[in-house]
């Protein structure tokens, strides 16, 4: 039973880490990246469709994203979806291709983005700690019902703490990498 609790906690923590890594990847760094457009959904024939399913997205320059629709008649829909999304970029349409210019970041904006990264990573740490707390509570219940000895409880709590520490350090690594990316 305690092995199930441990593997469930480990699995949940891994999923939380992946979620927060993805959240951080959406933050603009002043360089063009296709990840910026991941949250954009195009209303394509009445169905919200990810942008990369209706267009070819390329990065011809460091400050430019080029979007070429598979269906030329959908160019206005794509432009509208980008404008309505909260990515903060204004599309320019030449009839065939949509271009998104990525403005260079000011020092003030870079600091705001770093704060945003810190907040996201802190939320991730809180999520990991909540998973640890839940696993520890389950283990303590097992000990109270005499399904787990006191020594085994201590060992299992240490194991849970160990994976918690590893996952928090993974989040710290994600944070420092993103900070370097933003501040460069």
C-alpha cells in the first residue's frame, strides 16, 4: 500500500513539473519562438483548433514569426485569433502570410517577466508540497490503522521528502534557465 502512495505521489509531482515547465515556456523572451503561439486557438469551421494545425509556423529571423495558412481563405480567422489571444503581439497580413514582429524587451519588461516566472515556479513548488502533504497524510493514516509500523512510516516519509526535494530542485532549475533566457 505504501508503495502505491509513493508511486502515485511521484507520478503527480512529475505531472505538476511538466505543467509548470509548459506554463513558463509560454513567457516571451524577446526572441521568436513557436511556443508563444501554443495557446492560440483558431475558430476553424466552428471548432477551436490549435494554430499549428491550420498553418505552417516558421521563424525566418530571431525577431520574426511567419505563419502560412494551409487554407488561404482562413488567413483572416488566424489573424483574428492572434489578435484576440493574450499573447500581446499584433499580426501583419500581406494576403498570403501573417508576420508577427517580436519587439525587443526593455529592462523593465524583463524584470516583470522574471517576476512572472518566479510566481509560476512558486505555484509549482506549492503544488509539489501539497502532493507531499497528501501522501504523508495517507501514510500516517496507515500507521494509525496499524497497517504500517512506526519505523516504516519514518522511512516512507523520508522517501516522500526526498522526491519532493528533487522535484523542487527541478523547478528551481527551470526557473534559473528561464531567467537567463529572459535577461540575455
